[in-house]
């Protein structure tokens, strides 16, 4: 039995060694996509059964002044700053940023990559709308809303779309850098923006924490899936490279 396991392990290592760096990255990303989808389904199921209510309530109230749920925690200026952060995940801002990147790619003559970016962002918006209408979860009524909202709550559209746009654009920009520290810096900024937008939605009382968590998961899964498709098409020569390699 031990000999059989050692043989299987050796076979696996040989298989991974034959894979190029790009192919191995795609394989790992596909596994991550599958994991995030499983996490989203699990979270959605627990939310639908009401098992997350205690957690949602505790976290939402933790961001409120003790004894006064109507008042967010912290000074008044913090609420204004948080509103600025939440605007970074609005459809208007994300659309503007996407158009700016699309214009840049078109000026570089990367038409197919431009189409890929538009399809990724557009598909993310469509998926977010479908999920919201499918689950149709009411907005939190535990505290007053800090900004105007008019759609369903689960998953958070701001959290999901900020993950789709910032992670996708961050990955494209990171691939254009040769220094590892610059790649890490750019991706860290993309993640930080996504996290700030999501936390702002909870702080302003317009989303339950699990709405935001689900938005992050779904958005990351969509961005990862788009990245896998882009790299696969580039390997086949059907998509321009987003980096500066020849």
C-alpha cells in the first residue's frame, strides 16, 4: 500500500513538472474557482435557512454606538469618509474606470483583450443582478441606512462588482510589471479597495455581513474565472498579451 502511494505521489510530481508556469497557474486558479463556488453555495444555503442571522446581527451592531443602534461607531467625519469609500464600488465609478482602461487598451491596439475586459465586467454586472433577484433578501432593518438603496441585499453588488473590476484590472496591470514587488503592490491595492468597499456597506447599515462576504466570494470567483480564460486564450494565440513580454 505504501509503495502504491509513493508511486502515485511520484506520478503527480512528474505531471506537475511537465506543466509550464502558465498551465500550472491555470490549474491552481481553476481549483480556487471551484473552492469559491462551493463556499458561495454553502454560505447562501446557510443564509436561506436563517443560520447566519445571529452572526449578521452581532457584526452589524458592533459597528454601532453602544446603546444607540441608530448612530454608527466613531466621529461624524468617519461616516463621511466611509461614504467616499462606498462610492468606489458604485456602478458609476466602476463603469468610468472600466471605460478608462478600455480606452487605454484600444490605444494600444489590443482589441481582443478589450473585448475580454468588457465581457468580464458586463458579465459580472449581469450575474450580480441575477443573484440578487434570485435570493431577493431584504435589506437590514436593524439600523437606519446611511445611503440610499433600492435593490435586494444578497449578495452585495458593491462588494461583488468591486471585486470583479478591481481584481481584474489589478491583475492586468500587475502582468505588465516585471518586478515582483510592483506586482504584489498593485494586487494588494486591488484587494484593499475591494475590502474597504465591502466594509463600508456594513458600516452604513445597508448590507448584512454575509451579503458582503458572499459578494466578495462571487466577485473573486468571477474574476479568477475570467483570468483563467484570458490566459488560456493567450496560450492558444487568440488573445493579445496584457504584459510587456514579446
